[in-house]
């Protein structure tokens, strides 16, 4: 882990749930203190419900219902705060782990399941109003930053930002991780974003591990400083503090949409689960490290804070019931999904028939046929 500059870190909630704004948080304090109980309880509900979904999806993959699952366990605060900070007219470009971001914007969680089951090449239509301008997942590391920057350039060319009307001017937020930050695509996106002054927020979730590569191996200096190198205002936040994520992202998006150009945020968080269900994190990190981050769990932190403000037992019971209901619904609907027809996976590789694809299709058919009649 790269040493954290406590003087630069924006934090409102300590790990134990105490409200103790850091020095860097003071410019955002008024905004946070304007939040009402309903806002704060929504943040908690979002985090708790999506964790139940995440656990259920992981279980479904282990039971053979999904090809793969990328858990978001531990990163809920960074995602909820930033997603709730976006305005209705904003455009969001996720990677493949932003499950709660998509849900907040209106995407049906079963659409994510369909992607991970191999039933769709996209998952949902970003132009459908019900999906809240949320673009589809991408597994190609860092590519979404290029998509977001290109979209932001279009907003500039079309005059859809920088008019001074915060309720109409549009902005873009793109999510990526510390591993993706080493990809050339991310740096090219930052070059173009700053050159064209796109209304864009680069939201980096530093979960400390690029699969098995620690962040300290990837960079010798804090990642948020890379944004400064490209001429962008850049902010470091405690990514396990939903209040910090909301306040800083809200400010950055409004600065970007007003004509202030691209902004960068690094959210210091931790991937408590595996990179994906094909990964075994016990092979490359210690239980002591994991336990130190479990003590900073974003949901437990927020729950303690809410209890201190007088949140009722009935509220937490209601959240628990909603969480269980979503988990049960996802399991039921997943089990009702059809399987992938073998030939479907070959149907959209090329626009015209290709001998290589034909050869692979036939190989798979022969391979599956070899198991018929109990053959092994």
C-alpha cells in the first residue's frame, strides 16, 4: 500500500463511525451537513442491499449458474456516494464491478446477471430512459475511459455543458481501478479530456490490488497525483466513507459541467472479496491485511453513525428485509433464465461467415458429443 497523505485525505467518518471531518474535508462540510436523515439512510440502504445481492450472485456462480462474478464487497461506499452525487442528466461509464451504481441509476440487477451468465453481449440499452444514462459493462481494462472521454467531447461540441445551468448541463463520470490506471488507454483518455476540457470525472477506485499485483508495485506515488500531472484538479478521498464520496463527487461533477474541465478522484478502498470468482486472494495477501480492512467496513461504519443520530431498529430491520427480498428475487429469476444455445456464441463474432469460426463451432459440437452415452 502506498502511504496515505492524511493532510490530503478527505474523510468525514472515522472507521468507528465517529463524525470527525479531516482538514481536507472542511471545504465540503457544509454540503454534508445539509444532508437529512432520509439522505443518510438512503446511502446505508443502498450499500446494505447491494451487498446482499453481491453475496447471492457469488453463491449463484459457485453453484454453476453464472460463468463468472466480480464481487464489489468492501467498495460499496465509494460507489454509492458517487452514484448518488450524479444528477439525472449525467452519464455513467462503469467497468465491471459497479453493481450498485447501475442499480441506483435504474438498471435491473438481473440484467447484470444475464451478462455474467453469457446470455447477452451488452446487458442493457444505455439510451433507454429507465437505465439512467448508464453505459454497459466492459471487461477490457481502461477502455471505458476512452468511451467516456469521447462522449464528453461530444457534449462539448454539442453545447450540452458549460452554460451555467446546473440542472441542465450534462457531465460524465467514469469508473476504473488501480490496475486499469496502468493501461495506456487511461492516460490517452486523460490527455484528450484535458485538451478538450470535457465535463468529466475520472473516478479511480483504488482497492489496493490489481488481481494479485499490489498497488505499491504499480506506482511509487499516490495515484491521484497522476490527474494533477495532466492538469486536472485531483482529490484523494477515504473510499470507505460514503459521505466523502458523495460530497467530493458532487462538487467535481458540478465543476466539470460548469466548464471547469475534467476532474480526478482517487477513492482509497479495499476489495474484501476476490477479484473475480476465478481468483483466490489467499494466495497473494495475508489474513492480517484483510482483517485490518474489515475493521474499516463502510457499511458497519455508516450503521454506527446512523445509530448515533437516532436511527431506529425498525429502519435497520426494514433494510434487512429488503436485502433478503432482493437476494431471493435474484435467485428465483436467475434459475428461471434459459441457457445459452451453443451456436449463439459464434453468431456475432464476424459480420460474415468465417472458416475459423466454423472450425471452432464444429470442434465444440464434436467435443460435447464425445460425452454422450456416458463416454468420458
